[in-house]
């Protein structure tokens, strides 16, 4: 049997991209016998994969666009890559600009080409989901390691899964109590996406295929209150979106709606989604996290194909998808009645799904 080895995975992706990476990390862990080393960007990579069983180490560049001469952190990464020795490298990055920077990092770290495999060398079937694309990469062996690992195969789940530590669960419970939310059904809403905010303010709705009118959100909130009078609606997003979400809350003129965008670091959001009643979201990263931890979900698609990007859950019927090609290319073609009907059709969370199937009680 081949000696266990820690593969290196590189992806300079946003939150959703990094969530979809989890089945690949699990597959590589199984193939090579050791949890992976992960190189990403931003704080979200650290928050998502710290204390996760398929990842032994997370390195993250806060910025990967700065010239090397002005970026000591990139040189620290280069030195760390050199110290890894001979490891298989899985470059899961499809974007040309980021891929060029990754190739430079690998070159400066003296990592040979035959130690690496690249996602762009793996064909994506026309109707295939992105996770299948990543798992095909995980099943590929870099040339330098074929004599030891080509024969090592593994079957594993195609659904992202994240453990919630006892510490994160306790932090979430404390936050809910302080907010007066502990005894209420919680319905999370994610109206914004990565395109919503620009440097000079909110992007025009006509230029954002995932923008859904405020009146539509208000109608959905009213329907939720009619069905769950004791529910609290939490408007989620990044801290940069908080002012925009506050504008939505004010315009709705609906009771029991709160903006929590400045209070949800990813570990807390993950723990919150694990106990929430449900989520309604445009196609964005937190929707994938909701599905991964079993939160019943309605997700609205704009111009990207649901066949590639539908959030995956261990219970497929817990994810209801609306819109997207070939039906439409804009979220605002979806009616409030469609969203309300989809939300009513979500399966209820059971005592089992709210227990510790995703919790690491020893943490």
C-alpha cells in the first residue's frame, strides 16, 4: 500500500466556489490517506475549512493581485510551498487571471509540472454539475505520482458536508439568545449577490440578473408571517451589503424582519443554517452552505444554468430551484407566488436533521 501523503489543492474562489470544493477535498483525503492542504484567498477560505476533517492546513492570500515585489505574504506562501516537498498538486482554478498567478507561485516554489493536474485540462460535460467536474479532477493522478497512486480509487459523496464544532454551535446559541431569537422559527433571506454592490453604490437592477424587486420580497415575507406568525425573518449578506439590506427592510414595512449582515461570520452562519427553519436566496454562496448543512432552501437563478450550479443537499427534495436557463435568464421573471409555493413545498426539518449529524462534539 502507498505511503499516505497530503495533497495540495489550490482554488482562488469566492464563498460558493470554496463550498463546492468540499467533495473534491474529501475524495482526495480518501485517495491519498491524509487530509489535504488548501491554498485559497480571503478570510472565507480560513473560516470555511478551519477544523474540517478533510483539510489539515489552510493557507490564504488576503490579496493575490498585488505585484510580488509588494506582497510579502505571497513570498511566505512560496516558502511554505517549497517546504511541502513532493506532493501532488490539484489546481482547481478555472479563471485565466488567477490561474496565471497560481502558475507563477508554483514556478517560484520549484514545483515541477509533472506534480500538478489542472481543472482546465478536464472536460466539463455539457449538462454536468460543477461538482462532477471537480471529482473528475480528484480522480486524476499527476504524472509523477502515477506509479504509487494511479491504482488508488475511491467512491465518496457528491454532496458538500461541513462539521459544526461545539464552539461554533455555542457561539450561535449565545448570539441567538442575545438577539431574542432563540424561541422563534428563523427564515433566512439572501437578496444580494456578489454583483449587487459596486465601489460607488448599488448596481442598477437592469444590470444585475439576480436582482429581485423589493415588492416581491415583501409579498413573500407576508406569506411567511401568515403561515408562521411567530417567525423571524433574517436578511443575510456580507457586511458591505448591510446598508442595502436595511433599505429593503425599511421599504418592506413588514414586522419581525431584521438585518444581520454585520453579525454573521461564516462559522456562525453555518451554525445558524443548521438550525434555521428554511432559507430563500438568489443563487449565491450562502445558498450552497444552506444545502450543505441540511437547511431547506428555495434558490432563484438568473443567467447561469442550474444544471451546473444547483446547491446539493443530502436530501435533494430539500432544495427547490426556480428560474435559470433554459426557462429564463433573469431572477425578476420569477413571481412571488412561485417562490411562496416552492417555500410551502419544502420538507419540514425533523428532530433528526436538527441534531448533531454535522456536529463535532469533541471540538
